[in-house]
């Protein structure tokens, strides 16, 4: 579990930039990334999908006691620093440009669970163990701080299926009590909810195309192509 007193760790840099750009249009006095209202509660802009202790914080939020609200995120965080050798002709000081490399993984609170015991999608179009991973790099070149961010997401195959965890290598199976139409509808709702937040999607399938995982993989591939959704690309790995 991770938290921050002064920084929203539940949203990616790109998402923050989009929110700030929107705020600039609404308030011309907002000048830069640091021009935030210090009196605003820390939980005002949190992504509820990654706000794990929201329910425990609800009494304080309802009472207006925002000072006592500290959003907690489940995931992973690591930062490392290293140098990139400069070209001999560069005029900047030092033999290397220092780089800060940050890795942040945010695990969704929706349909979280143990491996094998939590698979597929639910009726609310939440997939099991959905994780957003952001890679951030900051490097100073020619007197400017350059920040780069890349976001990728992962989750269980967005169909109704299960995998019994009582054998060494259990075979996944589509849920017998769910129809093809129900699978298509759940997949459509999941993708349509994901696109506005992350933009065009490239689906990289890591499951086996044959063998025990073949049935679920085939159903997934067929459903994606049958829907033919805009801004969704399917790639076999």
C-alpha cells in the first residue's frame, strides 16, 4: 500500500495534464502545473478506481473533515537514478546526463482477488486484477527538465470464464451459464469505458493460442473482431 501527503499518486501524469488543461480553460488564472489550490482536499481529484480506502474514509468526507482523509493506493512503486554519457561535443557540464526512472503500478480495487480464484469479467464490466503501470523518465538536457511518461494496462481476459485452482495446471473454461451475447455485451462495455481514459487500445494477447488456453483465446479474438470497435487493434504475441 502507498500514499502521499502532497501528490496524487492515483492518476498518471498524462491524466493530470489533461485535467489541468481542462482547468485552464475554465480558469485563466491557473498558470502552470503548480498553480493548484492549496485549500482543496487531497482526495478531491483522486481516481476512485485506485482509492482503496475510500469506504473507510467516507465518514470523514461526509463530515467535511478532509484534513483527515489520506487516500491509499495498492500497487508497486520504485525509483532509480542513473547517468547517460554525453557526446564529446556537447557543451553541458558533467560527463553524463542524470536520469530519474520511476515505475508506478496501480491496482484497481474493482474485482481484485487471488490468482485462479478471480478470473474474467463481472456484470459491471470490471476485469479481474486490472493494473495500470506508468513508466516516468525525467532528464535534464540543455538546461531544461524533460519528463516522459508511458502507460500500459493489463487485466484478465474480458469474458465470463473461470479457472479452478485445485490442480497443478488448471485449464481455463468459458462460463457455461453465459451466452455469447452476454460476453459480447460485457466486452463492449469494458472497452467503451476504457477508451476515454486511455485512448486507442492495442490489445496484446499473452494467452496460449492452442492447448488448454486455446478455447478462451479463440473466443476473445473472435469477440474483438466481431465487435469491430473503432480505435481497438488486436495483436498476437
